[in-house]
């Protein structure tokens, strides 16, 4: 069966801001990758925190793969660790492709619904998150590369507990809920308005699925909106003038982050430095185009819009992701349920 058969048809930082501030825009979006690099430049911090970053063996696939480019693509995944501390056998709740432009002047984050119905090598038609559960990061990367024909350069996996710890380390994150929404799975009601969420509350908010009109698609928007709010909170003066809070942020990230073995601390530091001029307006969020939802047996799935998706991934390959997002008006909007 071919892949086509799977579908039925912030406030701006000032120009004088310190180097760390500009780097932190990307570091939060990369779920801590650049954060670790930028702030572990000191030997003491490297000894204290660098060793907490887990290295994933054999995290990249072998065999035929798309050609690499000067841009950088990182597959980011959020998952719950098992009781033994590993990610083996876990399904990824979140998949995002972080595209860093060749000139390092823009960053684009493309969310992929976890229920996307795709071809998983060795499994056949399946939900995309089954790749991570069945074959770990390497199969997840291979699946995304087959879907997009985009070379994935690195992998980052963060335990959801890391989001909780990071949120709490920042003293909470303010989130605006535009309309009152009830979570059908647990009966919780999210009241309209702005509230400062602690880690436990924020995690419940970004993982809600039932009760949202767009289901998994709306959940992706929530997660991206939360990341944007998290970024703004990290960039705040309250964080940078409080050494204890800054250290706690680093500790929360490094204690819950796993990356591929090829991504060294030096690589992360170099990436962070290359992104020192990035502003929040240079970061774009979007979701891979979808056709809608449906059922495959007893499974509720998301069908991808392959023609529109091909255009997006071609833009990524041609280093024009940010331009595509702007031209199609497909970026994350301010209003998120």
C-alpha cells in the first residue's frame, strides 16, 4: 500500500539584550537543547548539570536517508518515561520537527499529530506514534523521514515531568484561555481568562484531548501556545535577574532530557551561539496540513493532507519553511482553546 492510500482523499527583547537571552528563545523551543548548550559553557555547570543529559544509543536510522543540508532539523518528542527510567515501549504524545534555517535567522516548528495515519517501516499503516513505541527514536526518525523526505539531523526526547519541573522552576506560566472548555475525560472545566499555571496544572492543560472541538489538532495548538508562553516567561527579567531560578531552570531541563549520541555539548553550544540574533518574531509555529479525522478499525486517526504537506516539506528542504508558513497563513494564532 502506498502512502497516498492512507488518506481517503512577546514582548520583543531589546537589541542590547545579553547573548543568553537571544539563545534562550530557541532553547525553550528545542525543549532545552540550546538551553543546555548556552548555559553549560562554564566548567562547573558542565560538571553539575551536563552529566544529567541522557544519551540515546542508536537513535538514528541506517540505510538510505534523505540528503543532509546546511539547515538543521531536530525531531522533538515528548513522552512519559517507564518506571525504570527508560523511554522504551512508550508512545510519544508529541512530535515536532524543529527546523533551523541555514542562515540561522529563523526557526520553524512543525507539529505532527500523534494519531497521524502513516506508513511505519516494518509495521505498515499505523499511527505515527506507534513508531516510537515499537522501534524507539530510530524508527520514529525513519518514519518521519519517509513521510517528509526531510533529513532529521538530531533527536531530542523530554519526559513530560520535565515540562512540569521547568514550569515550576519559572514560578508558573501565564496562559490565557479564550473560552471556557470542559475536559470530557476527567470532568475538569477550564474557565475563560488568564491564569498562572503551575507544572501540574499546565501539564493537564496541554495534554487535554477530549472536549476540544479539534481533538488532537487543538491539543497541538495548546502545546505550541504553552511553549510560546514558556519562552516569554524564560525571557523575562525575573528569570535573568534571579540566579537561583536560572539554575533551577537548567536543572529541570537537563534532568529530563535525552538526545542522540552524536549531539555533543559542544555542538549544542555552537548551535546556541549561531542563534544569538534570533528574536521571538523569527520563530514560527505550525502544524502539518491535515484533511480531517476518521476511523481505522477501532482507532481514531488523523488523515494528513498529502499535497499540502508535500508543499510544506518541500519548503523545509529548500530552506523556505518560515516563508511558507507566512504565505499560507498557517502559523499559530493567538486564540487557542
